[in-house]
């Protein structure tokens, strides 16, 4: 995380909290993408970025309909990578 980004510690704590809620604890630990290499994705029509993954789930950061940033585990089969040019 970046020492110049005041939200980076809050994001790190949110990731750690999300790991405690993983649907399959036996698949942990989560493999995390570096902050500068997080791929843009879509799942169920919702856009976001992939923060990390396990064998069958992806940890996705997105903005919900209320404008709040959320982290949620999504089944790997529902996640599709989106290229910036699309």
C-alpha cells in the first residue's frame, strides 16, 4: 500500500476483514494483486476491480448502488475481465 494514500490502510483492513468471511476457509490464503496491476472486471453487470483470488472465488472491489465502496467474494465463474478499450 502507498504511504501517501490515506485510504490505503482502510482498504487493507477491509481486505483482511473480507478474508475472514471467505466462503471456503480451506482455500485461504488469498493471493492478492499488486495495487497497480488490479484487473478491471465485471460480474452480474456490475463493474469493479479484482483485489485478490483463491481457487474458486475472486475478491472484488466495487461501488454499490448507494455509492459505497464494497469488497465482496464472487464465484470465479461469474467474473469476466474487461479491457480498457472495450
